[in-house]
C-alpha cells in the first residue's frame, strides 16, 4: 500500500516561507495520505516550526492509523498526525518573548488552558479546559514540513542534542523521566521495568544515567529482552517472575498496560516499595489487601510529564551527552512515511521506535 499524494506540492515562497507544505493524515484504514496544506502564519503567542524530525507513537498507531478511536488525548479529528516533534523556529508571533527564529526546539504534545488544576500544576497533558490543544489530535501535528505551535509548548533543545533526540524527548523520554521522578529513584534502588516498549527502554536508559546499578526487565518478547541486555540497559531480563520467588524490587515501572503486567508489577515490589503505572489500556483484577494495602505500597499513575521537568530533562541529557536517538530502531524519510507507519504497526509492543526525518534545508 503506497502513499497517496493529493495534488502536486508547489514551491512558491512569500517572505522566505513556502506558501504550501506537505502533511500526513491518517484515514483510519491502515493507510497514510499525504496532502498539500497552506503554511500557517503564527498568531501573537505562536511560533512556526520547520520540522526536522517526528516520531510515530503507539497512540498514533492504535487510535488513528488502524482506526479512529478516542484515547486520553481525545479522538483523532483528521488533522495532520504526529505528536512527537522537533525542529527549528522559522517565524514567531508579535508577542513571543522566549523564542526567536533559528532556535532549535522540541514541541510538547499538548498545550493546556493554563487555568485548570492540572495546568496549574504544570501538567498540560491532563488539561480539562475547553481550549486544550493536542497536536496531531485536535490541531495539526508534526508529521508535516511545518508545525504551528504555542510558545509555551516549545522546549529549547540544547547542544549536543539532535532533532531526533528532541522528538523522542518531547513525549517518550519525558514520560519515563516523570515516572522516575515520581518514584524518587536513587542509586540504592532495585528497579524493575515491566514491558519493553519505547517508554520502558527510555526508563532503563534514564535510570542508568541517574546511577541506578540494579535494573531488571520483564517482557515476553525475546528480541526486546536481547536488545535491552545488549545495550547494557538491564542486568537481568526474563519473560516474567519466577513463580517460586518473592518480589524484592524497591521501585517498579509498569509500561505494558497489560492486565497481567500490572499485577506482576504490584506483586514484584518489595514491602514499602513504590510502583508507577505508565502503560494505558485494558483493565486489571488484583487483591487490594494482599497485593497493595498490607504490603504498604505506594502506587503512582503517570500521565505525561510536568513541562518544567521536561526542560530539566533536556538539560540533564545535554550535560551527560545522552542521546534518546539511541532508542530509535527505524528511521525513514518523509517520502517513506507510509512505510514508517506500517513498520510501527508491525512492530507492535516489541520496543521498536520509528522516526521520520525531513530533509528540507
């Protein structure tokens, strides 16, 4: 199934900007359509980003590429897809103060109302206001040559981070970072990660950067376990716990969203341990008294990251010369965006991460 391009793309320019651009939309039948769109002009508090890299997310695949279903970010509305984006600021609105043309930025996937309880805490992902914007859901996202972004959504990308680093920083790595911050992870912890998707790989990579020496992984996919071991992200990898063993991990991050994975996460934690649920989807059955209450566990639900913490993560990565791009498993040009989405779909939950890069100057 090839890419369908509707109308040829012109190359006319006005004041240094293209008049039109190419962007990818998802009809919901496991196909990608590339269309021509007008290049937007930024309003007072907006910036126009020339996209350099965008990542395909599991959410895009499950709730927009295969079919259109609602998730925590809302229902896909037929806009340009893509919610993990990085690029260069091309133009700024009249009242933008923190950014200038030429700045390299990652774009946080949600712009909140700024007034609801979640926004007041710095978590626009959970915004309940009517003006909430989800890039790639309710507003055009980053799988295009240009992206119109709110000033507050942009995170300056320090050297030596690349644009692929920035795309992965904006959601995948920031979610993993938030989980570790909530758990107050430290070097003495024994960390268990359940599931081996891209967020799990990011969790292990970031835990290592914080000095955690004991990192274990449970995942049923042998290729995922092998990849984590070969990269030095984990000391121990298995399909699941030993039925005769007892949980002894002081901190656990559950990334699979699988009912059994969630129960495994709880039962693998040590007494007084801390557990973070990151993976969405499905329900679970467990024994609250036996699995949680009597063992004095602390359970965190993690949905997105505090945007100031994402800026802190960018600094952390730059200071340590850590590159989220190491978690990418496939990279395609925008001309092959159909292949990029098909590859992500075929990978399933095996921990692959697909990147689309833009070759425009």
